[in-house]
C-alpha cells in the first residue's frame, strides 16, 4: 500500500487546477530552431485536459517537421523498405565525386567506396 502524501497532493492540485483566467500566453524557445513561439492559453488548457505534464518543446513548424520525419520513418518501417538516402560528397582521399548512404558528420572526412575499403579491408562486404 502506498501512502498518499497530502502535501504532494495539495501541490499537485494547485498546479493542475489553476484558474483558467490566471493563465497567460507563455513564450517558449524552440529546441530545434531556437525561435521563440507562443504557448497560448488555449493550448495550455488543451494540454492540461489531455493530462500532459510538459509544455511543448518545439514551435509549430519544427513540430510538424518532426512529425513528418517520424511518419515517414514509420511508413518506411511498415512497408519494410529501408529508407535510402544519398548524399553527394567529394572523397577526402582521391577527391572523386561520390555518394554515400548517410549524412556525414561535420568535420569528418568522407571517402569514396574504394578508398574506404582500401583503408578498411576487413570491412569488405560478403553479401
Ligand atoms: Zn522551431
Ligand atoms: Zn576516393
């Protein structure tokens, strides 16, 4: 049996059942694009009604972009097809133009397939 701590409960009630007229629009800075966006009273009430505890972290644009990313990943997973990406780069060793199936991280050299395999002979694929 867990005991109810009445102080916690009181605090919870105070936080949860704030008078709606005391709510104000809140400015939040987006974690993706760092732009400020407004978390409106209406949205705060919506969040509260849904029992959501945390304020939104992203502006509408970034939230939609994130949802689209998730949706496309989910769709790709559902159809069993791996998402193929192709990024155009110049090989850091032989300077030939090539494409790689990943987004190179900044500052990391990217090599064409033959240079990469030359440097990592143990990685030669066996398929
Ligand atoms: Zn944003
Ligand atoms: Zn190369």
